[in-house]
């Protein structure tokens, strides 16, 4: 493993913007893909609104990280994030995305 490989495999952290609406989906996707290939913690503490398209982006990232063999967890989800996530799919989806850190 080279130093560049080690750096790319170091854990990353991504703080979500407060309003995860339609306009936030593409920037979120781009940020996530730039962090691919390393463990990722997503900070959802500031989220006030979780829209369906951003939820799809997050679920897709969860699948990609799993397939790549890296953990992806959500840390400190705001109550709005948790409530809106549950509204989309109930506790099953909620626990799937939030992982062990919620």
C-alpha cells in the first residue's frame, strides 16, 4: 500500500447542509463520490429538511459503500432528519441508513 492509498483509505467526515432539497441532491452526490473508497461518517446534526431525492442519494451511497467494503454511518442525526427519514420508510429504513451511531 502506498502513502496515497493509505490517505485515501483514511476515514472521512461529511457534514450535511440543513436543507436537503432537490437543489442539494447533485452537490451531495458529487461530494459523496469524491469520498468514495474510504470509511465515511455523515454528520446530520444540522439537517432541517430531508427531501426524497437526497434520501435516494444517501441510500445509493450506503449501497456503494457496502459493496466497496467500507462503513458508512450517520452521526448525530437531528430530530428532523430522523423524523423525516422515518416518514419515508418507517423504522426499518431508518435503522438501515442511520446505522449504529444514531
